[in-house]
């Protein structure tokens, strides 16, 4: 049975959306991994809730770089807040 072009477009969009969501979640996971390696877990736990709503992969990539460079969790959170504006 042949599938309609409309169906194929919808399927392709779904696949692309799934890939994008996976990339977002992976970037958040990597940020949290870096922060928990560098700082006490108790300090990094609230960060996950702050990062989860971010749906911009470029922004998360920039925060990933900041996580590597930051001197403290507070400094990292200031970066997150600054980027929100």
C-alpha cells in the first residue's frame, strides 16, 4: 500500500522533532554532567529544573561552554538569567 505525500511529510516532521528533542535533552544532560563533576551535587540539583524549559539548542550549546568555564554555580545561573533577557 502506498502512503500519501501528506502522510510522509507529517512523518518526516515527527522524526525531525524527535531528533531535535533528543539533541536538547542530550545537551542538558551534558551540562548537568559537567556541573556535577565540578561542584557538589546539592548545588547542582536545582539547575535541571531551570534548563528543562529551554528549547533553543544554540542557547543550550552556549550554556554548555559556560558550564565548562564557570567558577561557581551562582556564576553559571547568572549566565542563564542573562541569556533569558
